[in-house]
């Protein structure tokens, strides 16, 4: 699992030092390796003939930029190299990179507080941003902020080395966001930074790619972190083969409690996704007046009709079921609130809770009533109702991880990099999915998928991780065959089978 970890920036410094000591390799040689990887990634994105402005700071990130400038100069690319420093103090590796450039007769223009106007960038240029790296711990101000503003205001295409200058690697709540480079592309080393996975930083990082610079695998495996990257390699071992002599009972009986009169589509979407994900039997508890819609739309499902024609008002005998899902389009009537309370007190099988059921729980303050290992699947606004309004994605992530541990529940916080927090304090960020999935019913589909996996007796952790990964992968496959704009939630269900197939064969 070494390459799936996500580290804080302070830990990455430790990994650099470990690699230097145990590979062994000099600090400057590691810098050259990283810079070469950056060049290999960035060159295919550049049109020949356009000027490249290399903006280097006085630390090791600036050293990276100067080494990059050396590689580009050997290829005959037109260059302007700016070495930016307010105090004329440079790291040893930065000085070494500068000396190497000057040996090749590449002009390096020093930019300081006394001559800021020598720094000029045109809209037709490419900018290599190596001003500051991931070790920054205070906002850029004064002279440096002005340099950043000039870069952002130039209209040039900006490629940031490791991290956009001025951005903190984790928490940017106290940062001056006017003093952060707005990169078009960020090429980060070895691992994504936590800040890249949070929505408020998308405007700074642009398109993110991470580059393997071969940090020492033993250092990576021995360094603990609470954060992991959710990819196919992580979830593939969860997949099970279906035995030849199995029957529908082998794959579990799920109960889905969803829908209200006029909002029965959510129950249809969740039901179809549940069945497509492989459970053997599905019963759907819906208001009595929703019977015909479900019977027609999902003939494979059995119905459990509520005595109330328009809303969820009663719980049934749960002894027949292997897992229960509740919430999509339930509404928030008093009858539904009472019935949900009764359900939480009586359920003893794995449970996934979504949508209106979460809103009822938030209003009533019932988080503490959820059984251990319950999976909840809020979107950010639903989560804020449960945990209080968050000032940023990082603030919300902290609250998410605290709530998971406090209540011993799995929280699937939906978004571009859906975060899944565990009762033991770990948190995973999903690698699949696309903006086309930001459409009505997508969350209902995810609920049905996770419910299906729980009914098939996957452990809650595995059900949440596998469900989220497959959901995003199915959305990616659907968008690839159509477009992100045309994607509907029902398309996601149609591609669940292909998502399984792709995951197995990768």
C-alpha cells in the first residue's frame, strides 16, 4: 500500500531525508531526478517556439526550477530565468543549480525588492513556477506577493513545480489567498498534497499530476499517516468470485427504505443500482401509493408497502434482511421521523443512511443513536447540518474524521474526491468520478450500491470503499461513452457491470 499513502508536507521532508540517507543519493542528485521528471511531464504540453519564463525562489523549490531551466536550455527552448529573492540568501542546492546554469551561459536575472520591474511575463509565455515549495508556513506578503500577482495577472500558462507558490500543503484557512499562484497545471512529487483534494483549492492547483521520483519505499512504508489514496490496487483484493453452486440467497437480502409520494424516482434509482451491484434479493419499502411505479420500473425488486400512502411511517420485521438502507427522498414528516427513530433502535444488521434520513438525524440530534459501523453518505450541506457549518473543505474534513471516531461510524462525504473516514481515524480519498456525476440521483445510486455490498456481507469498510470506487468508475465509463454533460444517474447503474469488469482485469 506504500504508493497509496498521502502525507503531510512535514512528513515529505522526512521522506526526502530518508531517501538521501538510505538510497544513498545526494540532495542535489534527488533534485535533478525530480526536475527531470517534471520536464518529461511538462514538455508535451508546450508548443515549440514560445518563451518559457522560469521563476525560481531562493530555496530548494527554486533549485528545482533552475535545474529545469538547465534541461530546457539544452533543448534550445527560448528561456528567461528569474531568480527571485528579497534578502539574497539561497539554499546550497539552489546555488549549485545557479552555478551549473551559468556554466552553460544561461543568463539568470536576479529580482529583488530594489528592481521588481525587471520581472516581466507576457500572456504568450509559459511560466515555470518554482518560487516557493511545500514547506511554506506563512502567507506571502510584500515583494513576494507582488511577484505572484504579476504571474497571475499575466495571462500566461503556469506550470507549478510540486505545489503552487503560496499555497500551504494542508490547511489554508489563515492563508492570504490573494498571494497564491493560480496554476494551470501542478506537477507534484510522489504523492498528492492534502490541499489538492479540497474544493476550495481547485482554482490554484489546476490540473494535478503526480510524478514518481522514487522516494525510498522503506521510508514510505514505515512512515504512518491517516490519509490514503483510494485506487483500484487498494479495492481489488476486496472483490469476491461468485461460486458456481450459489443461489439468490447466497448474495444476501437487502431492504431499501426510500421514496415518498411525488419523489419515488430516488427509490427506483437506488433499487436498480442495488441489484446491478450484485445482491441476491431486494425488498423496497415505499409508501402504498408508490406501488405501481416500483413494480413497473424495477420488476426484480419485491415491495413492502407502507400503510401510509405518501410517506415512510412504520418499520417492519427486520429479521429477514442482511442489510438496510434508508433515506433517499424519504421526506421529513413527523411520521417518518418517528419511524426512523424506531428503526435505529431495532436494526441489528449493517446500515447505510442517506439524504432525508440524515436531515432528520441532524434536526433531532440523533447521531449518537446510530449503531457502530453504520455508513452515512452526506453531501457537504447535509454534513454541515450534522456537524455545524464549516469554513473550508479542510475544516469539514477535520470534523468528518472526528465524528467518525467519536460515533464509530463510516462517513462517506461526497464530492470530487469523495472522502471516506473510518472509526479508527483513517481517511481515504477517491480517485474515480467526474463532474458529469454532479446530477440528480447520483447519490441515490451510490446508496443502493453500498447497500448491495453490505447485503452481500462485505464488511462496512470494504463496502464503503468498494462502493465509492465502483460508483466513480461506472460514472467515468458512462461519460467516456457519452459525455459528462449528458450523464444521468441511471447511466451510472448501466455501467456498474463494466466497472466490475475493468476493476478485475486491471
